[in-house]
C-alpha cells in the first residue's frame, strides 16, 4: 500500500489530438488520472477463468479513430509521468514486458472480457507486476485502466507510448527480419548504418524471425516502417523472376 502512494502524480497529456467525425471536430479533454489510488492487496488467482462473451466493438472507422486518440493521450500522459520522475527508460522496458504478457491471447482476452470481475483482473495485475518486477507507478497505471474500463486500449497504448518515447529520446526504431537469429555484432552494424541514414541520436533494434525470406534479412525503419532495406534471398529471386519471360513455354499434360 505504501508503494502505491509514492506516486501521487496527476496524469495529463501534453497534447490532445483533434479527431474529426461526422463533419465535426472533437477535441478530447486532457486526461487527469491519479496514480495515488488505493488498490486493495489481494491474493493472486490463477488464470483459469472461463472466458465468456465478446469484447465490445470499436464502432467502425470513427470509433477506431477515437480509440487511437484515447490511447495516444494515455501514452503521452504516462510518458510525462515517467519523464518527470526520471524513469522513462525503465518505463519503456516495463511496457515491453507487458506487451509480452499480452501476446498470450488468453491473457489479453481475460483483461478485455467485460464479464470478468474487476477484482479478479486486479489480482492478475498483481501477479504480472510481481513476476515481471514492474515499477509501482506501472501497477497503478494498469489499475487505473482496469477501473476506468479502458484496459482494452492497452495494446494501442503500448504502440503509442513507443512513438512518444522515440520522439523524447530521439530514437529510430528499426525492425530487422531474418530467417535465423542474427549475431549481436551484425545487429550492431545494422544499427550503425540506420543511424547514418536517419541521423537519429539512438537506434533501437527489434528482431523478427521470418522463414519466408529464405535467407538474408530486411530492415524497416522510418515513420510506421515506411522505409525498407531488403537484403533477402526472396527479394533476389523475385527480381530474377521479374526479368525472365516464360510465357511462350507450355508444358505437356
């Protein structure tokens, strides 16, 4: 309980994007979330709750935009808190841990299922915080989302937090896909080249295993991964195939 009350910081987004829907501009109000909540200490349950029902719909394109706007506000607010108390780097690491937990569909469905009691969700939050050694303010943040019934935004919040984090730290994210895991020295070389291309102060590498590449690797960077460096054998084979013309060849059946 004492740890929960060490962060009585009001969350307020630095900026609130304007969303346009039905021809009208709607500017959401800044989020003010207290991290000084008093969540009860509960015995941790096991993740054996039977999932029932479906998560609520996002209401089409307009609803999706509103959800993204809300996620961006939460992410910005969390980043401001982390920056103010000097834990931006560790908060980013905590968000990666949460993302790994949520990669399990059963865990994600558990939190987004409206039929499951909030107390049970808080117990699982306690379990995650304990096992992943998350910071106290991260526990409070997750509990705020539970209480406000916005935990369904968590995946979008993680993505938006990464965007804010990269801006605050002048970090370029590069997603490296390869057939097998690349050696650390190779990743360091890739990071160095991306830094040359972008002029970013820092380069953060995310690795993805993709057997479809046959061999070699690809690098995606820039806004939303808009830029691509393709050094894969798959790309070379496609280039070769595009230069060949076998249209006049017919095979006997």
